[in-house]
């Protein structure tokens, strides 16, 4: 993998989770362990369980602006954006509040902060994602109230 070859410490989804594991749990667990989630899907920003899991674990998420490209293209974009990513991560580590954020990596190496300290904002979601989010709530010791259908 390109990122490992560049000397980055990378853990791949399939090395840690079963194929059917839902994103809310992954986003939560990674944040709790201090990992940064890198994804090629920006749709998670529209989902209540995803965003709630991110907020509860204070997870930093980096997403690519386009997931239609091969991993090699995304890897090149990530490496081009790495100096910007490193600078933003360093800036956020110095802050005490809202250290987590969501940023989008452009295919030419740009980096755009989409949200700092984002909170959930949708009430309806995929039932499987809600079940994953309930696991997050159990782990956090908070009550998850299911959205009414």
C-alpha cells in the first residue's frame, strides 16, 4: 500500500473488522483509540448515527472528495495533501476544545475542513446503522432513542 510505503502507520478496515461491520461503530471505536478514519465516502456526513458516533468519540475523519478513482489515485492525493493534513492535525492537538474535525481531501492534494467539532443533525437513518449506533451508546453509557418511523 502506498501510504505504508511512504512510512505512515496505516490499519486497513479488513485487518480489524469483519466485512459487514457498520461505519458508526468503526468511527466510534477508531476515535476512542486515537485513530484517524480515512474514507472514500462523504455520505456519512448526512447520517445521524455516523455523526453521533464521531461526536461521542471525538473522531477525526478524512474523506476523499471523489470515490470514483482507484486507490492509487487517492493515495497520491493523500500524499500530496499530507503536509496540510499534518499542519491541521498539529493545530487541532494544541486546542483543548473541539480537537476533532472532518476534512475532505481533493484529488489534486487539496484539503478542506468541512466541520470542526461536528454534531449530528439528522434524525432518520438506515436501520443497520442505527443498530451500530446503539452499540456506540451502550459503550458510552448513554441512552439511544430510536427515531420514530
